[in-house]
C-alpha cells in the first residue's frame, strides 16, 4: 500500500511515516518545510528543519516539498495513494492569534484541498484536530488538588459541548476542518475521520513555547535553561507518546469507522505540568529554574480524553507510559543537543 502523509516532516507526521515504513509500506511525505514556528524557538533552524527530512530519507520515505494550498501539486501526489494521513497544519494557538490568515489558509483551505483530492480519487483520509475545540470553559469545571487540577468525571468524551468559552482563530480553523470532514462523509460517502488529539510528545519534536510543551520542558531541562510556566503548574493533560498516536491512524485504516475520535493518553496518562517537571528532574538530575508568568488567552487548563470510542470502534489504545516515553524523549534530546543550542534563547 502507498501512504501519503501531509506534513510528513513534522513531529507527528514523521512518526506516522516511520510507522508505515517499519511495516514495509511505501510512504510519501508532502511537506512545505515551513520555518515559521522554528524561527521563534531559538534552535538551530536549518538543522532542526532538515532533521526529519534526512531521517526519513534514510528510512526510504519519498520526500516531496509541496504546499497543501497548491491543489495541483497535491492532486498529483495523492492520485495513486491508498491512504491519506493529513497532519500538515498551523498547529499553534499563539501563531493563530498573531496571524489568523496563515492559520485559515493552512488549516481550512489546506484541509479542504486534501478532502477534495480524497473525494476525487476515493481515498480514505484522517484529519488532525485538537482537544482545544472543546474550549476553555472546562477551566470553570475543575478543582485545585495538591499537585494538579482535578475534575469529576476526569475524562471528557466526544459528546461534550464544543467551542465553549473564549475562542481564538485556532478554535475556528480546527473546528471548520472537522465540519468539512463530516460533510464529506455525509455528502460524498468518503471514508474519513477526524482525530481530536491531546498533547503529544516524543523524539523528533522541536517543541517551543508555542507548541509541544513536554518537549520544550525536556529540552530546556537538559540545556539547563529557565522554564516558563504560564499561569500555574497544576494544568493537566493526558499526554500521548508519538508511536501510540501513529498507531491510531493505522487503527482507522483497518477498521474504517468514519467519524470523530478523541485520541489521547486517557486516564492512565494524566500528568500536570509540575509533575512532568518533577519526572524530568528525576530522569536528568537537573534542578530546573522555573519562572511563573501570566496565563495566555485561550489556554485550556485541563483536558483528559475519554478514549472509549476509539477503543471500541478502532480497537486502539495507547501502550507507552509517561515514564517510559519521557525517558525516550530525554535520550533523544541529549543525543541531539547541538540542534537546540541557537543564539536566541
Ligand atoms: N503536537 C501536539 O501536541 C498536537 C496536539 C493536538 C493536535 N495536533 C495536531 O496534529 C497535527 C500535527 O502536529 P505536529 O505537532 O506534528 O505539528 P508540526 O508543526 O510538527 O508538523 C506540521 C508539519 O506540517 C507542515 N506544513 C505546515 N504548513 C504546510 C503547508 N501549507 N503545506 C504542507 N505542509 C505544511 C510543516 O512544515 C510541518 O512539518 C496538526 O494538525 C496539529 O494541529 C498536535
């Protein structure tokens, strides 16, 4: 089978490419290699940008530099594929607020083009959304525990009301992609799903302040740089290790139950920012310099996915524990330390 991964040179996309290459499948990555987010991290931009490209090349992935906003290029690569995994996106809330047009063009127009290609050639497709679409009104339903916020019931399922609370352009663009996916399922009978993804982490994640907080904490811990907490370290996620996220896409391909799914670590992988920092201290032996700053607009202080639907319909569940996954992330950061030593820190 031939798998097309849009955004294949990104964090999640690279793990999806790797997953299918390990299974012996033909894999094509279609990525515009944007440096927009990397330029803001202070890392070695060129080194970081081409890290996944070089890594995937060694693994035998076909690499195409192209933009999902160019329908012609996209249709050309998609036409003889058997499965499309659409991870290309503008994923950061901060960048969406600063540049709503980039966010709209990448997320909405780009996803529309991917769906049009999928419809034309009748190819199953999975779109990536985010748990942010539920909205930050969830912050009003949580209580403060000793080390983290708590909520009853702890996990939130797909029937929970969406877009509650203060909205940002990222809420608008990501929710729009979900509506289009459902529209193509209902109107054209396309086999398709949207994954509402939780915070993911793992090797090959160049996490900065905009997006990828677990990696950002790990990198800054290993480099002994100050770590910024926006608001409180009691914020909670059910984090998901990259290879577990990658296997969810294959679960959809095998089971073909179209629709919307929460994909996260679930209640077994709940962690607060403070607990994550503690785990990193234990793994590295580094006492971090932690600084508190005010919370940001749109921040969601608590989210834990109820993954029952994905377990039942896709026969998928995460396997990697937070301890094991974070250790692997730290090992990767240490092996590639030179990439994170930029001028601007
Ligand atoms: N990382 C997370 O924790 C997280 C959480 C929730 C949802 N998601 C979603 O998962 C998906 C993947 O996220 P990620 O963390 O791997 O992001 P990423 O930024 O690491 O990767 C995205 C890739 O898409 C590419 N891209 C951007 N614009 C493009 C365009 N116009 N044409 C072609 N390629 C383009 C980028 O070059 C990049 O390689 C996104 O949809 C994101 O919103 C991620």
